């Protein structure tokens, strides 16, 4: 068990956050949806279950009825040098209902980061700076068709965020420091936000576009700068060569600041139906990485009862890449 964290933040922590490149509390796109992450994150133009409320709300017209309860964990390890090793951990709980014209969703994203500071003139050696951002998103999706094959949808969300800063011993194991980060207490702020999605389909081909966090809500931090959720824009293409197979590609249209540096992903994935079993695979790379390497994913779904599915996925990359897992239960399609 990690030791309690003091509410008193050392004076150097806010300064450290300013020096760090980018908002260390950034919450990346690939944190929700077992099916989506099982395809490596290529899902914007697929979006045909209740996770469309997150991935592309304009996919709802293809949903007769769907309900999803989803849990994900994605960890990232950065910098193999043990004296400077940092890490992030993201844990998501997602619940969603969808019909062709209306969707309801709630999800909680918990993001924790550790950065060990050594000999930089800001903090004493072997010190770890801890940051935490927990956001709750409650949204309602409204769908508007515009002629054959074209749909636009908007998600109006109330977002409550709690951000906190702290410090720990840089000599402690990374997992212990992340556990300590999870116990930080911070200030909560509520904002309203918008997501917008577009879907256009002709025959077996669909093109999707989604913008998330369009109002870029900000959350106050005690003794530190406000944290802002960055706008995220992603486009996708999906092709169904057969009724049982879909192949998809996603690409970020903007760059998201992240602890490892700028992040702009391209993802490719496929899903194959085999009766009561569905298998999927995919991968993604960060195009802004100086040495981009593949983060791969595998997923499977099993139909437990008629229309009731159990989904699972596993994601793996190199030492400083994303690693994680997810499980969900899903009803209907």
C-alpha cells in the first residue's frame, strides 16, 4: 500500500509543470472501446455499436439498439534509463446506450503520470513529480441525417475534471509511484463540451470524421496552472469487402501534446466474423515519433447468448509504447 500523499505541494512542482513539454495530463484518443482498440484504434468509420457515442456519434444510424459496459487499462513506459524513468497509466470505465437517433453515454478517464527529475536545477535529485487528472463525461448524442448516406451528430457533454499535483521519491518503483499518484487529492471543476461526428457511406465504403473536446474545457489546479483537455480531430475510412469482414484506417488530423512528446497516430485494423466468434487485429504508430514503432493489438468477441457479446482485447508495444487490456459486455448491434 502506498503511503498517503500530502495535500501540500512543494513550490517547485508548478514550475516543473511549466518546464515540461506539453500538458502532461493529456488524455489520448485510444482509451475507450474494446472493439476499437482490438483493431488498433481504427474505428472512426466503423462505429456501429454504442461506443459510437465516443468514436464517432454519426455512426448511430447503423445501430438498431446497442448497450456497452467497457473497462480499459492502457499503460505507457517512457525512457528506459532507470534513473529518469517516467510512466503513465490510464484506466477507463465506459457505459453507453445507443439507438439510431439518440445516444446516452458516461465515462470516467483516470490518467496518472510520474516523471523523475534529476539534476536539472529545478528539484533535488531523485525526485518524482506526480500528476493526476480524472475526468467524468456525461453526454447526450443527437443525430441529424442529411440526405442519402450522410449523417452529422453532436454530443453535448458535462465534463467534471479533478487535477492534482504531488511529489514522491525518485528511488521508488514506477508502479508504487503510480499507485501514490492515484491517491492525490485535487480541485474539481465542471465544464460543458461538444463532440461532433460526420459519416458518409456509399455501398461497402464509409468515411468518417470526428472532433472531440471541441471547447477544450479547462480544470483548475491548486497551486498550479489550469489543465486543458486538448481538441482531437480524427478521420477514418472503412471498407467491407464481404458482409463478414471490415478493414479500416484512421489518422489523426492534429497533433496532441503528450508526456513522450507530440502524438499523431495512424491506425490500421480489421475485424472478421466467424459465426458466434469475431476476431480482430490491428496496430498504430505515432507519426511524430523520431523512431516510430508499431503498437499491435488483438481482440476477440464471443456471443454468449443471442445478441449478448463478451469482448476482450490486448495491446502491446515496445518498452516505451502503449500496453494494456480491456474487457466489455455488449448487447445488440
